[in-house]
C-alpha cells in the first residue's frame, strides 16, 4: 500500500509539472536577459606647452566576429579562408599578412578566451578598400562587423619620449605594476572598470596621469538567453573621451636639448683634446627648469626610440632592441645601450657623482654651520692630508696650488683641498659622527638625496654614499669626500632642482610637468599651480658669496652669449667601473640671467670627460633655445645669435 501511494503521488506530480508548470518553466528557460560588452574609452591627448600634439588617439576601423548559435568549425574555416583572401586582395601591403589559422584562432570557436556573446577582434587597421568591400557585401558576411576604435600614436619627431612614456595591455599591467593590481576593487561604476583588452599607461606621463587620460567605457548590450546566445537587438552607449594634458615642455627647447646631447656625444668621442681624450660617452641627460615656477621646459634622456613601435604589439626582437633606451635616465638609473652585458658593465649608468657642482652647497653648508665665514681664507697648496699620520690625501685637479683662497675664490678655482680642509674636515672635528647627519640634512633641503616631488613613476631619490662610507671607512673620510662631490649620485632632475634652489635664494620648487588639463570640449578642468616644497632662508651675503664664485668659473661653449649667467662645472671621478680604473663624468649646472634668474639647467654626460667641455656646450644650446622661444629677460623672446647682425 505504501509503495502504491508513493508511485501514485509521483505520477500526479509529474503530470502536474508537465501540464500545469511546463509552459512557465519553458518560458524561464528561454527568458531573455541583458548582457553587455564594455568598449574601451577614448584616451585623452597630450600636448606640448604651445598646444602641439605629442601623444594622441586616432580612430581606426577593426573587424570583429560575433559567435552565434549553430556556428560550426567548418563554417569558421570557410569564413576564415574567405576573409584572408579579402585581406590579401584589398588590405594594405605594409601590414602583416594574416593566415587562415590566425583568423580561426581569433574567432575562438571553442570559447577558450571569450564568452559566447563577446565579440572577437579579427583585424585592426582596415584599409578603405576592405571597408568599402565589406560594406557593399554585408549580406555575404553576416557574422562580422566593422567597429571604430582608437589607437595611440606619438609625434614622429620624438618629443620627450621617456618622459611621455608608453602604453601596454591592461592584462599585463595589472600583473607587473602595483598601480593596476587593485584598481577595479570596489568599483561599482561599469564605465570606470578597466578591461583586460584595453591599453593603459605603462610609464611616464601616460602612467602618472592614467586616470585623467583614460575617460569612460562605452557599453554594448545584447539580449541573450540562458545559454548566453544572442536573441535580441544590440544597444550602444558610446565611450567618453578622457582629459587632454598640456605639458610644460617647450617643443623647440626640448628638441634642441635632445640634439645637443647627441651632437656633444659625437664631438667628445671624436676629440683628441686632453679634457675629452679618455671619454667614451654613449648617453646624456639634461633638464631645464624655470626658477620661479618650477615648470620643466625640457627633460632629455638620450638616446631615445620611436614610441610608435608599441602599436599593434611588439616582437621580442623589437623589445630587446629598445630595452636599454626605454628608461628615463633624467629621473632614475638606466644603463648605457650596449647589447653585450660585459661591455655595458664597462660604462657608468645615468646616476653619477655630482663632482664639483657640489661646491656651492658645500660653501653654504660651511657658512650655515659657522665653520667658515664669507671671508675665511686658507692657502691652498694643491692638496689636503688627513687620517692617521696624514696617510690619506685629497688633491686638486692636477694637484694645482691655488694660493690664498676665500670661499668665493675656492668655488671659482674649484678647490677640492679647500672644501675638504675648511668644511668637510671642520664639520667632522666639531660634530664627530653627527656631522654626517648634519650634512645629510642640508643636502636634502636643496633636493639632493630625496625625490624632487615631480610625481613621475619610478623616480629615484639618488644614491647617498656618505652614510655607508662613514661606517666602512670613517665619518671623517665620509665628510671630506662628500665636501667635493664624491659621496652622492643624483639625477639630472635633482641637479636642476638644486640649481633652481640656488638661483631663487632658497626656494625649492616642485617640478611641474603639466600646465593644465581640459575636457574633450576644451574646457579647463585643472590648472597646476607652482608649489614651494621647502625654503632655506639665509643672509644675502651667503648667496652673494657663492654667486660671485660661480660667475668666475671658466667654461667652454659660452662665447658670445647675450646674457650673463652663474655656473659650476663638475668632473666626477668614478672608480670601479668594470675593469677600468676610473671614468670621468661631465656634469654642469647653471642659471641665467644673473640679476633675476629665470632658467636653471643641469646636464649629465656619463663618461663624458671634463664638465666644462663635455657638458657645458649642451647647456649653452638649451639657454639659447629658451631665449629665442620664451626669453631670458622680461623683454621676451630674442632671435638666435647672429640673426640680427645678418639682418643689419
């Protein structure tokens, strides 16, 4: 009886489900739901200070395949063969040819990388002939459609390549860069969610201003059934373009700096002069920064490369060819562009000791700590001995005896011995071990040993050696060698900020790289303002002491200039570079004009010889370009030297 009743209940329940609930269950099975596919946003453009495009997004037409119910492998093979034939007949001859296998793989019939409703990109950059043919024969290609997309392009004259940066796929960026790892976490707005298929900023300004440049996703929605099959019409919400950036970079000054570095490298390598004879430069770095505002008008890291190589993917061979050129050596350590690692190790990186460009700050430190006055004298015999039994010795270049020196004359003569005896050693004698901390405090106040505040990704604070030297050797040795620039390695941007701080009498400005941003309609969204990071207030007599010395420094390449300027050369000796006993790096800082400094320039040429010969001529060309474009005085731009004479 129990069995009878159980089977009876089962029969009734089945009948009810079939006859009564059946229609509603079938309706639920085939009920349409809405699924969407996000469309990558249109990226904002990057302009120079005059509004000329540096990086911009252009439209391209791409062919996409939509997988529909019942589409089989044989149909895929037939469509692929048909498309390949079309590409070969109508496509651009310069584009990489696609094979049938390539197209079938892109279709992803098995759904390995796509859900059924997601479109698959078959080809980008369709030619006009391909677009026209597909439009005219739309009925013959019901499973494909042409979609407008944007691609990133960069100016062909390579303006500030490493500063601007480049783009790469989000899929790899979220693995390699911390910036993207959690960027979609707690993001409820679908227009702001990052897509694995989109390209994102990977370095430089492109990464630093990623959120502003990106814009908002578009959205393409479909009605699909429970099997993810498209059963309804498509609705489209267009993507929103990101903000446009207007950099502080002056295009002509930037290009002048880039070419000046390459020209000086070639000149130095061909020279037989004593000051350049042993130099083997392959790289150079320069930064020009406005004194009052902190606006960076030029940042050159040479040699560079063509950023457009990233379009449409990059091969391993192409990547290997540019790897040593991708880093911005003006803000971080990069290695010279030698393919052979053994040869590369024989040359210095972009971070080199600042050499004698340290000396104006050394004098200021001595004045601030009262170990010297503005009139303290010492007779320089060409060397200074220290340590137990005076076994250690610091020498001037060529062991030159400079006679009676004041702080001003010590800068003008670039006396290592004066810096070592009167400041480095005296600081140690007064403060002992604490002298290293006191020295570090003053260095950081002028921007040496700390980041500049630019905000650029991967910027380095430099490499400070005096703490390690104090432990390894002695605090006395650390202070003495630090006093003439052999205990710290800094970037060109740090040296430019340091020079600008000297020029402004103590105001350390944040380097500004972007002047303002606008929306797609040209309306200003954000205007960047000058920012003082810290200020060092000193008596005018201190500033005059170093400026009088900097005005007397002998330098090459500035003959016939129409402006007066303060400068300091540096020839930093670097030991232990590969098998070479030492190399000489050319370093130079300067600011002009003297009465009201407007522009500060720093140049570093690793392995470039004497700073006055291997780096100063680069700075001269930068100053001249700025004078011609902007003007070093309130009178505004002036034509290049010789132009007025020729006109007369």
